[in-house]
């Protein structure tokens, strides 16, 4: 449900109460469509997040940390110039819809106090964030919209801001029961919740169902007394500001599934966890969701590139296998050439074929040899010897090329698995740098897209015996993890398939329960995750070597033992994850 008009209204009231009169101290823009403003209000620093992401547009205070580009985007630079030091005068919702307005008293270059306004439109893929001047003129926007993109409304610096086209819906803040009843009479019947969503601005399906639940009799699809239901709804909407009691809806797995500005009677109340503020609830809900979505978007082009390269290698391998198959006639060409050479006295120019003794057949059989009628017998023999040499060279070349192709496919398969399993932007950037190094991707030269990211860290688990287990998240991290491990620490890896390097951080004897959990993690973080049984090799780190020039994550090892294990998600969840 976040963020429909109902939630935006509660968020606006909460932000206005907490930030009104606050001073804008710092502004950053971690993403193209997200701005973070540090505001000093009530003797505290607050981080206001205004995000116009197509999937996760929102407005709330956040405790999260963000990585910024090396150079700020133009919107960020202009906001710093126009808004640093400005005072927030009002934060409000527009017409009960999914539009938030932040008004600020700023000082211009001449020292005059002027109005500056931020407008956040939460409209799915049309979401946008705009900075306006005192005349309502657009100074800058997160997304520019020209006439080719939309004939209805353009958003460009210098243009006067126009609100999104009206949908002819009723404003919930000023709703009159009679006006709502008049509209609903025209469509009497069907779902009352859907009717409310269609006629009242900013109502999502789930919010409309909650309002319908509160103003109708239980189990009623359409109220028998429509006038009474409309009057009750008008009264309910008037009382909404007093009902603020934000909560997070938890799923069976404990993950945040939704956020409500007050407990929803239409849903299981036992799953609704109260929150100190709506901002805190929204921060919980979006903290991982937005990061995963953005990571997925950023990895999409990389994954497409890797899949395209893997398909190219597969086609090349098929051709090389075909060349090797045709080269199998090599020995036949040699035998034919030798048979002709040994029987020159029997052959004459113009013969189409000859049946000759096969000296390579231990049983003394014969060999039918096709001949070119235009060539002499000796020329026919030379022709077969040339075919033999050509096929021999082709086989050697194709074999070498096939080995290289198989090696490249293995590299791409590992990189693809790394990209699909990324959990953070640092890991994704490490993979991108590796692909740039090997020529599969181009180097990014735009400093507004580049970020100063910390080195990624491996997973850290604690076994049932309290022993630390570390797991590499990608091939480059695998190298670092293995190289930094102690010589007598235990190293594990799924046998003969792409997967993570796993280190048990203890030298000497390892409890069987810890070894089993480490092997299960090695199977889980491998391509064999969904297999019924995965063979996992383990040995001491000192027996693991990286060949010179080998691809990231590639090692050879000896003195290994093998265990066979099934990676069960329920068992994996029981192992304590210390650091993700």
C-alpha cells in the first residue's frame, strides 16, 4: 500500500509537526530520483528522504546511510545553492492526493527572503521531484519530460509547474457525505470498497477496503443504508488526523509486508506491530526493498551482457565440436593416400575409383578409394595427404579453441552467478570492474554515476558451536577470503560446480556439527543449491593454491575429503548470520 494518498496525508502531518521551522543544513542526492536533506529542528538533526523512484516513491525521515556519486547531479547542486540555510515553513499534502509540498523560506543572492518549494509527486512510473521558485516556475526536476514523452504535461526547467491532470475525484480532506452519496447512487451495487477507491482521491485498494470495513456492517458488499454509510465515512475522514498510530504488517517470515498509519481492522491485528512514528515504520518497510530493487535494476544490464556472451560462447562451442567431428576422417584420408601410393602401378588417370588393399587392416581387407578423373594417381595421393594434414591441423586448433571456449564459459557462468546473487552495491561494483578489466563491459566515465564504495565483506555465520564461518559472495571476494585465511583453517567448496569459498575460522580439530553446517552453507551458496544432494570438498587452506593467471575464484587443491549434503533452507535459517 505505501504510499497512497491516505498514507501521504499522515506522513505530511507528521513531517510538518517535526520539521516546521527547521533549518536545511545539508543536501545530498544518492540516486537520480532520491534526495536526502539534513534538517536541524527541535535541537536534533533529521534526515528527510524525498524519493521519486518508480517502484518505491516515498517521503519520510530516515536513519539509513547512503552512498553518493563522486559528483552531485544538477538537481542536487541547484538545491544546495537555493536551499542551504532555508527554513521550512510548511509541509502539506495537495488535495488529498499523492503529492507532497515542502515550502521553505530561503534567502537569494540579493539577500531577499523568497519562497522555494519542493514538490514530490508519487505516481508510480510517473513519479517526480521538482524544485520551484516563488512564481511556481520549475528550476530543476529529477526527471525532465518533453513534448515527445507526454503531450499532456511537460516538465522542464523554466516552465510553470502544473499539477497532474485532475481525475475528477473527491478530496478526502473536504469530502461531503451528500456529494459522495450522489456519486455512489449512480453506480449502486458491486463492491463498496472499489467504489470508494474510484471516487475518492488517493485511496489504494487496501485503504478503501479498510474504510469500507469501518463504515459498513460486517460482510456487507454494499451498504443497505448508503446515506448513513456516507455520513459515517465523512466523520471518519475528519477524525483521521487524531487516529495516527502507525504500525508495520509482518509476514509469516517476519518480513515487513506493509505499513499502515493506524491499525487496520480489516487485517489480522496480531500481525500489526506498532511503531513510534510513521517515518520509522516506512523506513523499516523500505530499507531493504528499495535497495534490492535498485540493485536489481543496476545489475540487469550486466546480467544481459553476461547471458549474451554465454550464448555466443555456446554457439562457438557447437561450431568447434562440429569441426572436431569432421576432423575424425583424418585417418581415413591418410589410409587412402597411402593405398594409392602403394598401388600406383595399377592406377591410371581417368579412373573414378579403385578398390585397393588396405595395409592398415590386420585382416587384409580392401579399401574403396574415390578418385578425381582429372588427376594422375600421384596427384590423387597428394590430394588425400593434403586433406589429412588440413584435418590434423584443424583438429589441433579446434581442440585448443574448444578448451579456451569452455574456460571462457566457466568464467562467464561464475560471473553470472555472482551478479545474480549480489546483495550490495559494493559487490556489484567489484564485478563490474572485473568485467571492465576483461573487456566484457565498458568503463564508466561519468563521475555522477561513479561512487566511492567500501570494499565488500563476506557473509559471517556462527555455527552451533560458536565457531565463525565466512563465505565469499563473489569470485573476487572468494580470492580475498581464501588468501587471508590461516594455513590450518578449513576450506570448503561445492565439488566441480560454481560456488562460494567457505572458511571455518578455527585451526585444528573441527566439531562435526560445525563441519556439517559449513558444508551445508557451501552447498547453499553454490549452483547446486536446489539439488537433492551436493558433494562438498573440504581440506586445509594450505593445500589450496591459485594458479598463476587463473580467473578470479579459480583454485586447485589437494588432500581433500568429500561429504554429501542437502542444502535445506530451514536448516540454513537456523545458522546464526552475524553479518550480511
